[in-house]
C-alpha cells in the first residue's frame, strides 16, 4: 500500500506539486485499484484528486491497459459497440432496442454494456432496460457483473464519493465484444480530440456524437465526428431535415415510462430510431453517407 501513496500524492498535493503519472504508473495504479489491494478510502482519495488535477491521455491509456487484463471478452462478429454513460438517462427514453430491431436485416449487431447505477446523474440505466425487455437477436447486452466484476465491485466506493471521476470516461467503451466499430456520446467539441486520443487506436472506425444526455443516441440537431485511418471527418445532422419533430421533456422520466416507450413507441421515437439506425450503418462502413443508409433502411422495411 505504501507505493500507492505516491499516486495519491501525485494528484492530491496541490497545483505546485501535482504531476501526471506515466503510462506504466497509471497501469499499476489501476491494477492496484481493481485488485482492491488498497483501502476504499485511498481509492476515493485518488479518484477525487485525479479528477481535480485533470487526467492526462497517457494516464487514461495506462488505466485502460490495466482494465483490459481483467475484462472477459466475447467476440461479436459484425458489431458496433454503443458507449453509454453508466449514470443513466434522466429525461428521455432509450431507443437502442428500437434501433436494433430496425437493423436486424442489415447484417449489423449492436453491443451494449451496463451495470448498477454509477454517479452522478441518477438516471435510468441500460442494465434496467435490458433486464426488463426481450432483446432483439442482434442486440448483445453485457452485464459488468459478469464481464468486469472488479470494476463492478467499486460501485459502493464510487457512489459514496458521489462524483464523476476518470472511471466515467474509461468505462464507456470497454471493447467487450471485440467490435471493430464504436460510437459514444460527447457533450462538447473539445471532448472529441480527447476521446479520439484515448480510444481511437482501438477501433477501425470510432464515432463521437452530440447525443441525447451524453449517449450515442441523436435526438436533436448535433455533430457527428468519425475517426478512421488517422483522419477525423465532421458531419452535421438535423432530425428536422428528415421530418422528425421531437420535443425534449422537462420532467424526469420514470422507469415505467421508459419501458412503455419501448413497448409502444411514439411516432417521433420510431422516426428517431430509424435515423439513428442510419447513423450506425454509416459509422460501421455499411453506407457511404447517412442519407444513403437512411434510404437503404426505408426501402428494406
């Protein structure tokens, strides 16, 4: 435990003395945390300090390298990994089950992972959705209790801390299905370069989208960035162009309402699912543009 103190000191002694960990140090730090070879108080202290210092790219990469050695992966052919935040959705329903239904005859599988709620939004989790509906055959749900129990077991420490930490970023894309393609949500453009540097090398094509509540689901006008072969392309997508008029709710959605929207989706949710299906086809190299993918799906339905 003594050598973990140096990591706490690196992130928790103030601006003058704080410094970034090396790739190797970060991998060792995360291994110790996942092994629980250090106390919960030390883990919480490090995670808080790490967030305050601001995590470096090498630190993220080292931590992800450590995580890879604990994750039980299963290869899902022709798959796109959807990177959802583990603090859930608070105001809007999920549409990924509807999207997967639309994609059943498009030779594309969707990979989604989930766990019990993590800080800090207090929304509805992908786990709750996938535990309470019948999943389409091309939607593969991975529960973190089964494939990455070491990180699942940190839930109590994280919820007692009650704040977002570097783990919120790391956990969004675990590559549990060995997918060649992935998409996750970003709130602002500055996050795009950061996410590409952290995750880009792990996928054939990585997409970042200004999705609803930080998810990879587009509900309103926003940008899509696709990184492939060392280059990033940006696209603007406006649901209004496709005749979709979705109004963001003001009130929080309940678990029952979220499930009901999947069982009996509104016209707007069905239309949004179709547009998102087109986006996923484009990201996974199955169409040359979103418009082409959109028409391809409409013809096949």
